[in-house]
């Protein structure tokens, strides 16, 4: 299993959890590959103006936000991916078939997700002067 496959499978972890308005505001107001009703619903709790409602939360999976299932992939099929990075898995490209497969076959998703988690767990983290624990995961420490 190579890195790109791992990413596609592990993205399914977004079937559980919440995202802050700051992480989906741009998508709901400016992107075209989003379900219009879904975008309007998200906009109700995430105002367009930066600094207003930034910490408001929305579920990553609108169908079953607290259940580990394959609804995340089903949401992508109807353009209800909350995050830009999620919806990128289903935009008419090479990963569309994977999204379809996991949406239609939860057992396949579960099996591949388990295998991907095990593979990720086998990674040897860098330590000491060879690595760093980031203060902010989006930026290298300075």
C-alpha cells in the first residue's frame, strides 16, 4: 500500500468528528463543487466575515457524525464533503472510483482502513535531533 492509497483510505476517518468554521468557510462560500443546500446550511453557523463564528463547529459527516461508517464517502458522492481536501477525492478524477467503491461496500472500506491504520502504526517516528514535535502541525517550528 503506497502513501497516496493510505491518504485516500485514512481520509475516511473524517466520518467522525467536527471541524471549525475557519477550516470550511472558504469552501462553503466560494467553491462550486458543493451541494447548494449543504453550503447554505453550513453558512448558517459560519458567517462569511472572518473573526465571526470562527470557532463554531460542524460535523465532518452530516449523516452519522458520531458513528464510524462509510457515510463519509456517500457524502462525497453528493458533494457534501465539508473540507476542501475531502471533496477533492471526488471531482471527476482518478480517485472517483475509490470513493464509489467505499460508498457502496462498507466491508471493503473497513478492511482497507484497518490495514492502512496498521501500516501507519508501523512508521518509525523521527526522534531527537532527527525530528520535531510541532507546536502547530501546519508549520515547522522555528
